[in-house]
C-alpha cells in the first residue's frame, strides 16, 4: 500500500534528521574524478565493469561500479566507455 510506504519514509526521515554529510572548508574548490574498467572480467559473458569515484576536495561525493552494456572489443574500448560514463556523471554534478 502506498500510504504505508509514505508513512515509513516519513518516519525514517524524522528519525535520521540529524544525520548528513559534513564537509570541511579546506580544498572544496577542487573536483577530482577517477575511472577504471576491466576488460571482459566477467568470464561467463565477457562483459567489462566500469568504476568511478568523484571527490570534492578530499571528500567522495559520487561513486559507482557496474557492468558495461555490451562487450568491449579491446581494453581501450572498455576504458573509453568508463571515461565516457564518468564524464556524464561530472556533467550532471557541475
């Protein structure tokens, strides 16, 4: 039931209102992103995996690790796909 789900969400939000991410003022002006991929690491279907992490100063603000769609023909293609996904995340952040 949607009404029960809404009540659970509201109870969760009320109970966690003091929680959050806290950032210090040092180095918040720098944004760093790192990406990586393996090539065909899944030996069942040879799908590569993308991973990225984005830092604001020294604080991680975004990260992901997931399988690519389709099979990369080379390690270069797998890395290119990972960089493209990381770039899309950076465009969304900025």
